[in-house]
């Protein structure tokens, strides 16, 4: 899992690093952004909170990013029949890292509208409450979430944006129950900052200050 996360980060940051070593014209084509996601998704058709953040880069009408997501609170089911254990209170936790490619349909100074598609790698963990009231690990499954969505962003300021979006997430897993439980519709709101623009303006200001001095 850690190796996959590092690989995803390198994939996102590599284009930006290459652009910094190139000409001023090439460097200006890349815009780095960072945002928090505040999501509502569904587990067993029940709505739950889901949070995350992502870091990425934009070039013209194409965007690529790496994101980290997880359930805000464990999903709790009461009186679930577990083989050999009987009826138990079952707790489910779920988190993953995702690589996202997005093609923008609209890209203006204020508005962005796009179609993101993402592929992730994560864990689906179950635990149950024993007779003493403690939580006991029950099972762990590796997951590959695939998500297609539609989103709209609005630039509040030159350095800050907000957005909304929604789509469908299909989860590939060896355990069919995990696929049925976690594959569902998702929708979200987000708030972010344009890191690339902030760095660019800071460098310009510093350069002008040095020249003026």
C-alpha cells in the first residue's frame, strides 16, 4: 500500500517537476492545485460521511491528481450474523488512495467543468464487538475503487475555489460482499487553493522586489 501511494505521488508531481526545469513558457502551462473533499457516499445503500484531500496539476484542459480518502466515522451494523460467532455488532472502515485523470469541458477564469475518472487502491476492514465490549478485527480486504463523476468548480478568489460533483463508484474486491456493499453513488463538495498560482505570484513579487532594490 505504501509503495503504491509513493508511486501515485510521483506520477502526479513528475510533470510539474519537469516543467520547473524547462523554459518559462513550458513552466507556465502547469498549474498546481490542492483541495479538500467533503463527501456523502453510500455503504449498503445508507448515506455516510466520507472525507479526503488531493494534490494535482493542470495543463491546458487536462488534469491529473492523487487523492487520499476515508470514512469519517465507522459504519456500524447491529445484529449481523457472523459464522461461528452469532449475532454481533459489526464495524466497517474503508480508505483508499486514488489516481485521477480529468478532462475539462469548460475552463474559464471563474468556472471549471470536467469529467474525472479515477482508479484507487485501498483497504476494507471489518471488526466486531465482543462480549466484553471491545472491538475484535474480523477481516481485511484489498480494494480497487473505480469512479466516474461530473464536477463544477467556481473561483471565489484568484487563489481559492469551491466546487460540487457527483458520480458512481464501482469497487473491485475478492470478497463479493465488499463489492456489493461499497459500490454505489457518491456526491461531494470541495474547497481548495491554487498552489501553482500562489507560488508564481510570490516568485514574481520577490523578483520585482529584488530588481527594485
